[in-house]
């Protein structure tokens, strides 16, 4: 592989992960079906694992296990960020807590009630004389 290509691999993988994270979150917020999200999430997990391997490869080959463990933190957090929301939703559903749809419905109702078209005003401040 040409020497000028090697430093470009890690940023390309990182930007791919960022794009996939933003894209899946946007799709999830617009109520995309799980069938639509599944391929993007699989690609995101794959890219996160590639990032993990790229970060750990050189320190492991050099025998620097502490540095390899330190370099693994970022990619593991990326993987956790992808898995975390689904895990929290599953925990909430299994524990009998409020479903995500009920929470969303409540938040939308609160926002709709708060926005009655009236201009926002701040609290009344006591008026003081400016004479000095």
C-alpha cells in the first residue's frame, strides 16, 4: 500500500462512523422501520469493529498491551453508543416501565400545550430609578 494512503484510512473510517451515527439517528427520529435501520446499524457495527482493530493493531504487535487497551476505549464507546439506546429501551420494556411511545406522546403533548402562540415574556423585574 502506498505510504500516503496509510494515514487516510483511519479518518475515512471515523467519518463513515460519524455519518452512519447521524444517519441512523435521523432515521430513528423520523420513525423509520427497523427493516430500514438494520443495514445501516450492521454497517455501523462493522465500521466500529474495524476502528477497534485499527486502533489496537500496532500496540498489540509491539507488545504494548496497556496502550492497546487505552486505544480501545474510543471504539468501544462508539459500539456502546449504538447498542446503548436499544438496550435501555429493552430494559424499560422488560421492567414494566413506561414505553417509549408513551413518553414521546407525553412530551409532544407538553410541548403543544406550552406553545399557545403567545409571545414569550420573561419574569417581571422591579423597576428602579436611574437617577444618580
